[in-house]
């Protein structure tokens, strides 16, 4: 085989791989098209209890850390900031509208070590479990500043605990 044929075959394989990735991503977006966008930040979200700069890693279907949510502005990694307010969380991803996670949608918070395409030291990711529409999802964040994720975890835990207590009082 001469060099031209080899080069052509390699280029075709690469183009085929890119086409497969493109059509796979589009199919994922179609399957998830029923998911709503996260809520906009309400005017009465309350005072800021904690804020941090983070790296947004991914949002996945709950319990399926390899099943990325590809719609609603949650499909790609980004630099971000997270703010814990009295009535919920604000996730500000670069290039996307701010996403508000109401305290009532929170299901929990914990440390994680890996998701989709990111593996870090043990407990280096913060997993925020919440409900988007009717689907339980997990969002993974890596705290940049301050480097210790404990204050963020504590703030989200306190918010979740408070909303659970207030939610059960209303029933």
C-alpha cells in the first residue's frame, strides 16, 4: 500500500469516529429533551450563606455516573461558582444562565472520587444530589477556592436538613 492510501484510510477512520460522536451526542440530547432547564434565580432566594469558585464537572442521572445529562446547559464542563442561599443553590456556569436548585429539590450532598471523564483523589469531588423536573440527578463539582470542600458540603447539608424539616412541618 502506498502512503496516499494509508493516509486516506486513517483520515476516513478519524472522520467516522467524529461523525459517531456527533450523532451519539445528538441522540442523547433527543432522549433527554423532556428534561426542563434548571430554574432561574428567584428574586427572593434569600441571603448568601456560602460561596465558592468551582469546576463544574458534570451532571448525571442519579446513581449512573457514566450517564451524562446533555441538555439544559448542563452538558459540558465549565469554570463556575456556587452560592448557597437561604432558599437554594445557585450554580453559575461560564457561558450559561445561572441555574437555581431550590432547597426542596435537594436530595443530599456527599464526596465522590470519580464521574464520567474525571478521576481525582479520594473524596475530591462534591456530589450534589437533586431533582431536575421529575428526574433525580447528581451534579459533580471540584472546589477551586477555597480548596477544602468541607464548608460547601456543610452549607448544602444544612440547607437540605433545614428544607427537610420545614417540608415535614408543612405536611
